[in-house]
C-alpha cells in the first residue's frame, strides 16, 4: 500500500512538470503580453517594464527561472494584480471554492444517491419518473440560468436569502450558490446510481441473497450498496478537483471571491504566472483526487488490487 | 402524496415557471420593485454599499490603470486638486496656486490642515516623492507617461535622465513648484488623477510592495482602507484626519467587485447595493420603466468609432470610399434600436465639452435619403459598383462589442451602398497586435478621454503618436495640434483644435459612431450623486436620508 502510494506520487512529478511546461509554452505563444493595455505605452516605457519582470529575456531563461520558482512552491507575482502574488490569490480564493465545492459534492452524493436508489427500487413508478425528469432538467439547465433564477426567487422576491456575497461564517450565504452548483451534480449522480443499481440488483448474487430469504434492507445495504457506488467514485474524483478550483459561472453570478474567474480573466489578460499557477494547482488536485478515488475503489470492490 | 403536498408542489411548479418566464423575457413587470419612502433628514446609519465593475488590480495610485481602481482610489487619496460631485475641478490638498505668464511654471500652496490618515501633515515633499516614484523605471508604472507634461518626466521614465531631475520641487513643506514643458491648460484636471496623488514615504519604505494592504496603507483622502478581500469586497472607513472631515457624512463605504452587470442589478434589486457603477444596457428600457429616476445616465467622455488603415489599399488615398462608408451609416437607428437610446449618435471625434465648439460635418444634418444618395455617389466615384463591390473585413474585439451591432452595420452598407463588409471577431489582444502592426485594414476602436481636453482625442491622429493605429499622417493637422499646445489662452487653444478636428472630418480617416454614456443605479435615499463626463462619483459627497423600505 505504502509502496503503491509512493509510486503514484513519484509519477505525479513528471506529469506536473509537463503540465507546467505546456501551459507556459501555450500562454507565451498567444499574441500580446501582460502589459498591453487598451492605451499603448511608449516603447521605451514598455521595455523598462518588461525588464522589471524579466520578460525581455530569452524564453528558455524565463522558463528556467519560472520552474525554479515553482520547485520552491512560489508561483511568482501576478502581472495583472500588481501588488499581489499568485500564492496570495490562491490562498484567499481556494477556501471559498473548497467550501462551496465540498458542500455541493456532499449534497450531490447524498441526495443524488438517495434518489437514484429510490428510482431503481421503485422502478416505473412516480418515484422513478419524477426524480429522473428533474434530473434531466438539472443536467440540461446551465448554472447561468439556475443561478439568476434562484436569486430572483429567493433573494429579490421572497427576501429569504442573500443575493450573493461571501461570509465564510454564515450558512445563509452558502445555500444559493451551493444549490446552483450542486443541482447538475445531484442529477448526474442520481442517474448514474439508478443505472448502476438496476444492473447490480439484477445480478445473480443479489438474486441468491434474496433467495436465501435475506430482508431487503440487508440485501441492499450489505451486499448491493458498495458495487452500486463504484461508478460514482470514478466520477466524483475528477469532479472534486473541478469544483475545488472554482466555477467561473457560480462565482460570477453570486459574486464569490473564488479562483475560478482567474482562469478566464488571467488568460485574457495574459497573466502568465497566474494561469500557469492555477493550471499546475488544478493538475495536482486531479492527481490527488484520482489517487483517492482509486483507494476508494479498492475499498469498495475487493477484486481491485493496488499495484504500483 | 397527500392533497396538501400536491397543492404545494403545484404552487412551487407555478412559481418556478413564472420565474423562468421572467428570466427568459428580460424581466417582466411581475418582479417586485423596491420602493422607499424617503424623508428629508439624515439617516442614523451612513453606510453605502457600492457595486464595482471588477476587482481593482491594485490600490497603488502610481500603478493603478483601471477604472474600478480609480473609483476606490478617488475615495482614499486626494491630489492637489479634486473633483466636486458634478465632476468640476476644485482645490484639494492645494489651497491656491499661481502660474507664470508663459504658463510653464506653477506654484501650489498646500493647506496646512491636510493630514495623512495617521495624523501626519501632507507636505510638498510627499508629492515630489510620489511623482518621482511614478516615473522611476524601477517602479515599472504603466502610465508613467501621464506625467509627461512635467519637465524631464518622459526622459526619466525611459531611463535617459536621473529621477532627481523631475521638474517638481518642494520649496518648503507647504509650497510646491512644478515646471512644465509647455503651457498645459488641462493640468489642473490631471492633478486630480491617481498618478498625481501624494504618497506617504514612510508607509512605502516600511512595507514595500505590500504597503497597499489594510493596516499598512496610509492615505490622505476622505476615507481610509479598513479591509480588503480580493475578489470580494473593499471596506473603507471615514478618515478622521481628513481636512474636510466635518462635511463627510458617510462613516463607511463598502465596494463589491462584481464583473457581471446582471449580478450588480440583482444585488441592487435585493437591496444589498445602494449604488452600481453600471447596469446591463440591454435592460435600459425595462429599468427606466420600473426604477424611474433611480436609473441615472449622462454623457461620458468617450467615443466609439471605426478606424481605417489609411496606409494600404483600399483605404489609402481613397477619401471618397471612407466618407461613403461613414455617410451610409444611420447612427440614430444604431443608438435607438440597438442601444435602447443609451449611446448618443456621434458625427465627430470629441464628445461634448464645455467651451469647445465641435466642427460637426454638414451632412450630419441631412435627411437619410440625402445622405445615402451622396454616399452612393462617393462610392461610385471611388470606383465601386454593383458589379464591382467593395469586399472588406471589419475586425472587432470579442468584448465589449456585440455581434448584432456589427451585423446591423454590415446590413446598412449592403443596403445603402451594395458593399460587402464581413464583421470578424478577434480576441482583444490579438486585434490590438494586428492594429499595432497595421495588419488590419478596417477595425473597431474606442477611446475614453484621459482628461477633459480635446487633445486627449486628437493626439490619436498625430503622425508620431504610438496609438495612431490607422497610420494617418497630415502635416497640416500636426502643425495645428502643435500650435494649439503652445497657446496659453484656453479659447485660442480650442480654436486651433477645432480647426484640426475639421481637417480630420474632411479627411475621414475614421468613422465616429456614438458617444458613451455613464450608467448608474442609485437608491432614492442616497443623495450627493451627480452624473459627470468623467464618470467619477466620489463617496465624499454622498449621504443617506432617512427612509423606510428600500
């Protein structure tokens, strides 16, 4: 087990180096630079700013300089937020996305699994049709429709909940963004669990268990639940990495100070360090989440053996 | 399902459907509109929550270049001059000033009661320090050029002169002498900008780059920085040491950066914001109908235009074609139908400015039929016809422009001239690079004036200006600008600029489309807000009246 973990973490290092190199290369290949403003600078001033940020050096030297920083855990200064480092931006934004993302995925897992299981057990009844219809809606409706809709109903009309904003210590501020982020995930999980449950529940070993006269509850909770949840685990791993690095739409609609928006604005502003930094962070999170998902697999399905 | 649960579900479904219909139809009147009964006396709580178009990139006055940054810095710092609620230049830290007869030497007398937020006096040396820092190449300030009217500023910024040679001298703690390269009648206006605001040397030397953080920053404006969460909010509290603190009503101002204008509107409607620095232009009619005088708009000092690359065919040496394309556009239709009446149709470069008499082309007053006929004549004279139409690409950036606007333009040219113009969307920085390299022939352009003077617009067409994207060059135009900038008398200066602009209209190296408008939502109980061409609304003048409801 420990050897497996060590092996997986060792292979992560070259993966991250490749990710950083690709992101660095692609961003530098895009036309324009971080200091091209709508108002063009006199060339001499532009050159002196570039010199301050070493942007006048050959690209390979900039690359080596950046990788050296990265190896020391330093993502460098942001070019657009001039008095802030990328580390500071991530430190202030990541907890917000992590809170909202974790709540949303928790809701997705619990509510989604519950409704999926219910739909499979009460197949072809209202318990199946209504949740699955809602699940289809949840998948089809994008967050930029659901988000403003929730604000319109619960903040503008009913005044029950705030229309956005972020107060880390208050649950009231979490409800709407978490709901908007969670709905599609709940829907995915519900549909996935329903499909998986139908397959598992019709398998011979469940029939055997039932034939032995075991009560329904024991059959489902002891024998069926683990294999039913296996496909969800492989979905939730990368999804967790995704929500941790923020959803630009949710952040935009609810005005949350997460890091998702930096991805887009950073790329548009050619903020090299910011975008490469968040990309590397995203890569690292995916690697970790996939590893955790694989460990969960092994726990859920005894046939899976961890080998490095 | 029990009957009551079923009834509840039906109600929920009905509410959801209604809300979705609202969302789809650009907000129907069924949304409850906040209404407030407003009294005449000051409210006990003087706190304003302001929407901000984006997170300021920095609160360092030397480095800030974005509009949201300027909005916050306007509350934190005060220069030698400042703005009143109507945007007029008024004395700030300087109580009075004199100029030499040649208009090149200015002496400012500072208020003895001007104080930093730590209680220390604001001195002339603090201005010299800030200005030297702005032009010092080590600071890497993007808009160091803003100080270019001052002797040696550009030379220092480009590393050709020592920092100490800047033409600003502290004669004594309360007297500042400034030497300019040329008489600069708009100098008092730029002194209110962030690049010219004083800095507290002790704070910067102690904390380095992080001097702009809460707890580190020392400012001299009506408010001081209490807190900042990047991407979330910036909280300012009243600066008790501010020289005019007795007239500052607000005890607290909270800025909420919201990139999305609809999010600003939602929060305004929910009562969480009292002031927004924008609203979705596409909902202007709806907002006016339902919020009435809470929707505030006014002229803004900016112009939307299309520019020609006049160094290459088909537009080089082809004034007839350029003018034909310009005259074939129905600006009123664009402004009213597509802009909901928010932008104002423009026929010249410089937006309305007090004292300046813009040379509006005669054809601007013609009927559409007359204009189109003349446009067709010019189009034919330029050698184009139905058999041999003009084929050209019109390049525009992904934002802030919208596709339907360019489709409408293309339709006008197709119908009125038979020309085939293809709108082509490019990312902003890609388009910028293409413009700089003169790779694009016909492109969208917009300009916001840096200071209230025609020069900020006319310089765009000077032969050697770095942002002369179309490559226009006319020695007569350059000579008029040069003569204008040498005038000490404002009226004489404006007359030369008017002649230069008339020359520009005749040469038609660009097409003016519309002038920008300011867009704010302001609660009826928030007073002290006036629309001004700079679009700068200082919290210093705002106050809240007693009210019930929102």
